[in-house]
C-alpha cells in the first residue's frame, strides 16, 4: 500500500492551490453572491490522513468480507464512512466525482490531478480488482447513507432492473464527455447527497436529494444501482476480481434465503440444464447480435453527431453566446447576470461567437464518440443477455454485489460453519 502511494506521488504530483484569478464583476443592481459551502483544499498532512483512512477502511472491509464474514462489522465501517467522508469531509474528496478530474487531466495539459484525487480514483478500483466492491460496502458515504435508510426493501422486477442498470454507463459517458470538453462536472453538480453532508444546496438539488433518499427507503441503493458511474467501473472490476465473494464456504442447500435477503438483486438462482434445441437457438441469436454489432455502433455514432448541438449547450460559453445573440436580435430584452458580466468585460461579441463555434466543432467529434459508446453499451448488454449460463446453485453476481454481508447472516450453512446457528 505504501509503495502504491509512493508511485502515485511520482505520477501525479500535487499542483498548487487554485487562486481567484479575476475579481467578481460589479452588477448594476445590488446582487449578493451566493456562499457555496464547498470545502477548501486540505493541508498536505490532512490529505495524507484522508488517503490513509481510505486505505485502512478498504483493508478492514476485505477482512470483514473474507475472514470474519460479518454484516455487523461492515455496518460499523459504513457508519464510520458516513461520519468521516460524509459529514466530516463533506463528501470531498469523492471517488465518484474523481472520474471527471482524471478525464480532464488526460486532455488538458494545464490541468493537474492532485495525489489525493488520484488515490481516491485508483485505490477503490484496485480493491475491486482484488476483492470485489469492498469500497461500496464500507468506504463510500453515498452508498452507506442509502443502506442506513433502507427499511422496507421491495423487489425490482428483473427486466426493469436490467434496463435501468444501463443508466450508470450512459451517465459515465456523459460525465467523461463534458469533463473532457471542459464544460461541466455534472457528477458533482447533480450529486443528490452532497446537500445533506454540506447542509446546503439549491432547491432543485434539495428536491432531487429528498426524492432519492425517500426512494432508498424502499429500493436498495437506487443511486448506486441506477446512476453511479463509478459503481459501473467497480462492477466491471468486480466481475474479474481475483477473489470472488461467496455465499458460503460450505455446500449450498438452495434454500433461497440469501436471495430473499439481498435487496439489490445480486443473487442469481439455479437454472435448468439447457437442451440441445435451446443451445442451437442461443448460438443463432448470439451470432446475429455479433453480426449487427458494427451497425449498432455506426447508428449510435450518427445519432451522437446529430445530437451534438444539444450536447454543446451544456457548455457555459455556448449558452452565453446564445443569450448574447438573442439580445443582439432583440428577442430578449432583460439582461441576465451572465450577459451583463460579459458586457462589462468589453469583449466583442464576434469573439464569443467564434469560441462557441469552436466548441460546437469539438462536440461534433465528442457527440459521435458518445454515440458509439452508447452503441457499445447496448450491444454488449444484448450479447450478455443472450448468453445462457447454467447454475447448479445460488450464485452471486460479482458486478452487482456491493458486499454488504446480508447473505452471510441468513445462510444456514454459513451460520453453522461460523457457529452462530441456533435452534429455534
């Protein structure tokens, strides 16, 4: 672990603290600038403490999952994660949001990623490659908060769960696109939990956050399963992890208790042995999907390029250019904060239009790649669903499992092995 941090320190040296390069504009009316409760940069020693706490929690989560196999140990770790990374650190540095910082650093040579951001991005992924989604079990304050409020879990239909689970991959593509373009960090802007940890936010985010928390009372971790882009990456790493989470180290008796206890639909039941006809049908379907795969990518790229003008409107420069143009044409009479600030800079509107046109051209390529990404995601999901796997006993879907430990405590074979099974 120490060696990993030293290597990251060489690869991603921390840059200087950002400073206010330009004074705020003076408006014609008495405008009060909002006070955003964003935590400031951490002193180096405290940043190292944050990284050490993250590493220690991942180690303890792996121990709880593979050694003690205790739901209560994982719950205590998750509660500490909410207290430390949530309320104490106010949700920052955030592994989920670090996706955008890392993406931007690859395309903007003037943007550097600090050591803390690099560690929070890489360490949970490395943990998932070795031990599954242990970060989700203990160290993620977003997932832990949803676990705390889960009181009456309802079963999400399989077809709906499978469809909604595509959304994190779409969100991931959009977040990377807008970050690479330098337009916005949408993961941070629309984080539904940050207002609880920072005790402040816009009315829109208050409504979104409240809705997500209320939904989490009945649906297990809705944000993690159907929105979190970092969770999608963790699930991909968990699918090929070195050690796989097991329901029990004993012999499964197919009692179905584990599937009933899992609120995330991460436990798959046994399946019947497919017949020869069904195998042939499956191979024929799979061959057809593979043949259509390039067409799906091409269609996605075309639709992405077609939607590039809409995607470009996420960029503040493009939106400002649209507002200035409407004012010049007399279609909008009242100035906005953005247009008045631009007017006080004394810059010609033609220069702004040229900047917006350059951004539009970049989004033509970015939109095309985004469309290809969506085609890849949909095509891969269709191919995966067409592959029939035979299971003789209940098994854990390593990509969907957040290693919460609920199944450990209900499995009679596991409880007997651990000596906690009592006669009732």
